[in-house]
């Protein structure tokens, strides 16, 4: 078979660039190099021809996402029987040339032709954002081409084609050879081809996933592929569903953060309409930045606010031979024709449009002429098909103008042409002519394009207005808003920030990452190359990177290895060292390359210009993943060697240098281990890496940075031999501790058990004790508290036997926590005190600080705030002295809860916000959750229930993920109460019922908090029966009002009884709850509830006293004050003191209306109405307002009606009796 020659034959549907080569994407570049393959001009420094993909510079090996097309020709036997061999060869050559042209026309590259098979690559050496789609379209086109050739030859000539997408290694073999691809993706494509029936195209899972919206498929099922251990899911490609470039556009996200752009474009639109002056608006931005979404919103405004006719079209990169395609599509939509309509139907619809009442009612020859022009515009057969091209262009332009003019006489017209960067000369000429000829009309031409579009088309000057809007990535706050809407707010702050970093504010990137997370496609919190990205997203970014110059690409690769942020000097040093062996570069070259990356919005520089940051982590990840493992390892080793040589000579190496050494040496060591050595990296790299990884892990663990310590311990374990050794035991124990603190309890248990087995083999009693200590901690976190106490006692014995007094003290401390959570507070107090003494005897200040924090926690829960404050002060001071920021954060966070319990809402909220940031920085998920829950609680009880809803929902999600049932119940209780307060009463009670279910079968507060919250919410809406049913689920005997939570249960019970009129029982329970303890005054909740019961009982003087006490109580919430005021106001109504009552009602209204508590606001109006009705002085305005508000809430508030009416009647009776 003869060698295939290079073709530059013009193929229908391919011309989208210069007139020289007619290849998609070709552009003219002044003073540039000419591609030796296709003859197209190329930009200076380009690695590949942007037209044909020909390699312009020496190509290095790369890892790329590529779609491989493997096609095999079948049917030679029948072709050869009756023909001369030379004739057969010529016929087959002709077929292959046509098939190769199909591949090239869709942007593919023929990798090799072997016998009767063709292997083609889409995505290498030049990537496109839609390479899988291009490959499948090319495969279907190839089948059609071959069918046509076979019919003409009268032979049964067919092809089997397999298409598969994934990561491959591309490059040339050292022994000599052409650029090719290697990897399992290629092999699987070949196997898919073998499994296909003649005439079929089979695709693999990744190709199917990337093209399912644009290609029609039928499933084939699992295929057992020879040479592969697992089956491959396959689909048969049937036909395209839409034209190229018309894949599903993400539109589920709202438009956010574009007020500035909308203002500019809105002004241009307004000017075009009001002043009847045509305008050209061009939106320029990278793929996915939101140009189409912005254009769509402008089109909506034009239609809704100005009554404009909106015509839309889109340029395509390939696959369409009609030079005027985007304008034709816009006109086609305007006349109501579809792409599949026959010529006669299209002509009929054009005539209808031209003769409609809104048109100029064209007639005769003019109607025929305009119709012919529009039909020709749409690429259909007609009288203009064979005329001179220049005349045809003029007729088309005239027809479009005549089509639009009568519409513009009556209404504005907005024409949207998307993706103008794919357009060719005829489109530019037609659009320029429309602007010129319609300049005195309310005509807005809005186009979208990607940079550097302005190099492709400079619209001619004219009387029309021109606006260019550069659409940048979203600002951080706007991106955060978009992300919250995409996830309905259900994402914790740490993951939110990670997603924002990775997306760089690109809305499409955000949507893809959210979709990936929702489908379970990877742990996005790991960052870096470990988290799998969708092939479509990697292809999109790779296509952008392939447009960089060689110098920019090398600088980008160095920066990707160095890190998300770094100094420009570091990149200069890397270029000078040239570890990758590509040739050294000067500082000036690197600086220029960085400037280019900034101009192309890939990097951002600080004001001094010496510090870079990747605008999007996704770009960094794709650039990093493109490098081969060897290239990465050499760069990582070079960075590590430089850091070690220059920054480790002092007595104390900084944390930043330790982190850098651990990361870069570790990454290099992993590759060396994986590849059994890398030339240029010394054999002791693993030992070097382990030294710094261990040091980094130790420091991270001491600072409670558990995410970091887990990652470092994990890397150390992977580098160590699996043989039993003290080093392996230590690393497994470290990773187990980190995972236990991160609540990855199953993995932590596996590590602890493995360390335990190894320590027994090594007869290491101390290692065995450490493993038991971790297992006890895991059992405590899982809620198996009795087993935890038993395991921790065993750990104490082992530490004692091994002479490890510090380990024994820590085991005591952790046993005290397990006893505390089990409700055995007496045992917890003794054990924690013993731990504190043991740490003091060892002068272990860190251990003492933790023991003090634990004792403060115990004091807080038992209602001894003074002792809790004292212990916290000691703990905070000790943590600060030793520089333990993690411990300081925990102790300070506990202080926030104490302040909350004391009613200092603002101080508690401020502490919560401060420690939340600190916990996020350490990666302390549990501590972060506790601060989110604290701020939710402070906002609920300071009248900001709407804010509390979001925070409580976030806390609920976090604790659910962590498996902490106690805190999950607590979060659900706060969420339910907040929902009820803002008026979502039904949803609130469903959430509270869920809290009850979550706590069923648990011990301690998890079992009682849910029913208590239901009861409290029920009495808040005046539903005492529901409250009593909830209280019945838990015991109210022997309750201690000083203990956190127990007073609330008594109050809810007493208030429910008061609402039912069972006053004696109500007063008894409420007086118990309102009895002051030795350390603190009663809560405002207890006092206000007792005021209600006393009011219904007619004890007006007692109500006055209690109301005054609530007003001045430090622990009273706004709701406590409103409740007490309404009780006293109702009494004043009954006592015939309307002025005094009015003042009290007004005071209550001011308090309630200053919050977003809709229930409290409704109750203020209800109290006025009920008290007035009770004494025969109805307040119709209050009644109407109360009725409306209660109806909106969906509640009756019968219990409160009883209280307010009863208080007025009782006060009236008392007043009458006194008289």
C-alpha cells in the first residue's frame, strides 16, 4: 500500500480559517512562521500548528486525555476475487484517503495505518474541548463515506470502529519512531473495534459519558475484552442528535455576579432602542466563563422589557459547509423553519414571514428575489446556487436586510451570534454589512467569542455604537453565591473554599465540579492530581493550554510542580537548573513567559510582581497531569535539593521549609518507588523523603492539623516496606490518630489494629499501648462508651507496665471523656482530676492544658459556669504559653459555649466566628462543626433565625458526615427551632421529629434533646398536646435545673400544663425550674414561663416581679422578654389599665418585630386580641392582623389563646375581688 500523501483538498464543512488551508481554527498571524505541513501561518513560539496540529518543535513525552479511534477495514476477499491486485490497491488507497480526510476534517490526527487498520488520535498533539464528540462524529462519518464507496464499487466493503477516551502517554520512542500514543486506552479501543459488528461504531464508558447529550446511543452491555481483567461497558453510536457545537449548555445555575456587565450592555441596548442607533456588543471570555448565560439574560431583557424580536445563531468549529451558517440559523428561527424541513417548506415559511402583517408585504419580483436570497443564505438549492460568488454575497446581504427592515420599523431586533471565534470571512462581511445598512434602526448585534478574538476580526468603523465587554471569572463572593445555589447551601465551608479555589471563579468549572462531587466521582477535598476530573473538563483546559507558546508552557509546568502559589524567583531558578533537560532559560525569558501567562489570565501576580498565584487550581492540575511522572519527579527533586541545601543549616528549620521538603522529596520518592528508579535522582531519596515527612507529620500533629498530618503519615506508610518495623508501627499509629480525629473511624481502626498486630510481633508494649489508646478513642467516638472505658483501662495498664507515665496520663484523660459522655459525671471528675495530677507530676504543660479544658467542659455541662470559666482561663493561658494554637482554639471555643449559656450572645458569636476560621485553617472538622453550631445557636436566640437556619443546616451536614450522633441531634434541634421561628412550621417540626428518631436508642443528651426540643417548639406555637407527647418520651423525674438542658425540659412541661389550664402542676414544675442554683440565676425561659402560669392563676403581683426580673436577667432572650411582657400586658387589660397594657404590648411588639421570628410577631397581635375580647373590649385591628399571621403560619396557637384570655380574666377577677 502506497504512502498516503498529505491532502489539502477542500472538504465540505471544514473551512473555518484562512483561505490557504481551510482547516478549523486557522488564523492569520502577521510575521509568523509558516507550517511546513499545511502552509498556514502560526503564532511565534507555538508548539503545534493551530490549523493542522503539525508538530513545530521537538516534542517531549506527555500524559494527555485522548480519544482513540481504532478502525479496521473488512471485505477485502470479495473485492479481490474479480479484480487485478493493482486495481484493488488503488481502490483501497482511495477509500483510505477519504477516511483519513474524514478524520482530519473533525480535528483528529492519524496515528498510524497498519495493514487494513487506521488508528487516529483526538486530543494529541493538540486538544479540543470536545475531542470525544469529534471522534465519534468522525467515526460515523467514516462509516457513511465507506458505504458510499462500497455502493459505487458494488462490493461489501465495511469497517468496524472502536472509540475510547482516557489518559495515555504520547510521544516518540527513544529507539526511533513517530509521535504515538501508548496505554490501556489504546488497547481498549482496539478491543472495542474487534467486538463491533461490521458497520458499527462501539464506544467505551468515558467516551459515552462525554457525548451522551450529542450522540444517540444504544447500550450493548458488558464486553469481555481479551487481555483485560475486567469487562468493558460499551454503547453503539447511532447518529448525531444535534449539529457540532450544540451540546447541552449548563443553564441550571442562576446569573450571579454580573451586575456590572448587565449595566453596560443594558445601557447599549437602551440606547439602540431609544435612539434607533444600531449597536455591536461583543462579549469576550474564556470557555465556561458565562458568556452564553450573560447573552441569554440580555436576550430575555430585550424581549421582556423592550418587546424585541430575538434571533439566535451559533458558529461551529467544523462539520458545516454553509459559510453563513450562524446568520442562516438566526434567520431560520425567525421564519419558523427547522433544519430538517425540505426546500419547499422553507420557501413557504420564508414567503409567509415576508408577507405577514408585521412585514412590508413584499410582492412580485421583489418577494421572489428576497426569498431566493434567504434560501441561498440557508444553504439550500435555489436560483442563486450557480451565480457569481460576489453577486451571491450581495443578494444574501440584501435579502437579510430586507427581511429585518420591516420588523425594525415596529420592534427592536436583537441578533445573537455565539462563538464568533469559529466564524470565517463571509460571516464577518455579512455582519459588518448589517451594521452599516441597519445603522438607523433599533438593531443590537450581540456576539460572543474567546480571546484573542480581536486578532481575527476588527469590525469596520461606522455610525453604529460598539461595546466590547471582557467577561472575567466571577469574583470570590459571587462564585461563593453561585456555589451555594448549585448545592442549595448544603456544603460545609472547607469544601466550599476548596471548590472555589479549584474553579478560579469559572462558572462552568464550578458546575462540573459540583456534578462530579454529586456523582461521587472523587474526593474533591484532597486537591491536587489525586482527585479525578471529568475528561470533558480536562479537555477544555488542555485545549486552552495548547495555545500557549513554548516558553509559557514550560513556565506553567514549572509553576504547576512548585505549587499553587510561589515566587517568580523560584521559577527562574527552576529554569536555570533545567531538571527536565529541555534547555536552560534566562531570567528574562521566564519573566516574559510569566507575563504572557498573566495576560492570558492563567496566573495572577501580586502588586510587586514577584509572587504568582494560579487563577484556577484546575488549570494547575491539568498542567501538572500533562507532565510524565519522570518529568514531575525530576522537578520535585530539584526543588527539594535546593531547599535542603540552602535552608536547613540552622538549628531550627522553619515549618514552611519542612513542609516543602516533605512534599517535594515525597513526590519524587513516590515516582522513584513506582518506576524502580529514575535517572538523575539518587537512590537515597526515600530515606530523605521519610526524614522530612516524619518531621512534618510530627509538627502537624502537635498543632492539631489533622488533615495535613494524615496526608503526611499516609505518604510515609506508602514509602515504607510492609515488613514489621518500629518505623512502620509509628507511622501507622500516627495515621490512625489523625484519622480518628478526622472521624474517619473505619480507616483509623484498620490502622490501629495493624499497628497493634505489628507491635505484638515486635514485642513492643509501648506501641501496643498506643494502639489500644487509639482504639479506645475510636470506640468513644462511635458511642460504644462502656467498651471505650474498658479498652482505655487496658491501655493504662500497658503504659504502666512499659514505664510510659505520659501515655498512662493520656489514657486517664481519654477515659474521663468517655465517662463524661456516658453520663457518669462523678467517675469522669475523678478520672480527669487524676489525669491532671499525672500530667502535672511530669511537668507536661500540654497534657495539663487539655485536662483543664476537659474539666471545664464537665463543669459547664453540670451548670457550674464560674468553675468552667476558671478552668478555661488556666487552659487558654497554658496553651498560649506553649504555642499550641489547636488546643488554644478548643479551649477558647468552649468559652464561647459558656458565654452562650450565660446569655452573652454577641460575645459568644464573635468567639464562634473567630475560632471557626482557626479550626478551618487546621482542618479540624469537628471543631469547625462545633463553632458553626455555636453561631447557629447564638443567632437563633438573638433573633436572627434566618441566619441560624443556614448555619444549623451546615452543622447538621458536617456532623452527619463525621458520624457524631450527639451533635447531629443538637444541630437538628437548633435547625428545627429556627425553621419554626421563621414560619416554616411544618418543616421545622419534621426536622425536630428527625432529631427524636436520630436519638432513639442513644444514651445521654442524644436521647433527651430531641423530645425536649419538640416540646419547647410545640409550646412556642401554642400546641400543648404535642408538647406533652414529646415530654412523655423522656423522664422528668429527679431533674437538676442547673444541668444544661434539664431546665428546658421542665419549662416545656410546665408551660404546656399552663396552656391546658392545669395550673397547680404547671406552677410546681416551673418553680422548680426557676429556682436559682448556688452559681447562677434561673434562666429567662423559666422565669417567663412561670410569669405566664402565674398570670393565668391571677397572681398579678408575682407576674410583675417576674417580668421585671426577666427584663434585667442576663440569660434572657428576646423571646423570654416578649413572653413575660405579653403575660403582664394581658393582666393589665383585665385590671382595666389600658394605658399600661398598651405600653407593654408596644414594648413587646418592638422586641419581636426587630427579629425575624414570625411566630413571636403573630403572638404579640394575638395577645392584644384575646385579652381585649376577654374583657369585652375587642381590638379588631389586632384580631385581623393576628388571624392573617396565624393563617400564614398554619397554626392555631390555642394554648396561647388560653393563656392570654385566662390572664385577662383572672386579673379582672382579682381586681373586682379587691374592690
